[in-house]
C-alpha cells in the first residue's frame, strides 16, 4: 500500500465521520426545536386553562355567559339592593 492510497482512504473516512457528526448535530438541533415547540405549546395550554379557570365560578358557569344571558336581571337586582341600602342607611342617617 502506498502512502497516497492510505491518504485517500483516510480522507474518505474523515469525510464520512464529519458527515455523520453533522447529521447528528442537525438531528439534535431538530430535536431541541421540537422540544421547544412542545414546551411552548404546553405553556400556551396551561395559560389557556388558567384563563378558563379564572372565568368560571364554583358552579362551573362562565361569568361572561351569565352576564350576557342575565344582564338585565342582574342589573335590576343590583339596583334594588343599592337603592334599598341607600334608603335605609343614607336617608335614615340624615
């Protein structure tokens, strides 16, 4: 075997190993990107779940739905309570 042949074989092996390393690095980078995307999706899901929990009371009713559906009744009930409070506590105190 000549020195030139050994060098050629070595160059082929070297290029092959470098290619394998590059592929491994690319795979690792792709896996990291996928993990980051999954983590981001999980964070978004957790945030959405937290938002949903904030907007529900103990009976599981959505506050916005209740307000929209019973807006007039809630307003009239609140108005009566405030008027009654004012008439008994503020008017009577004068």
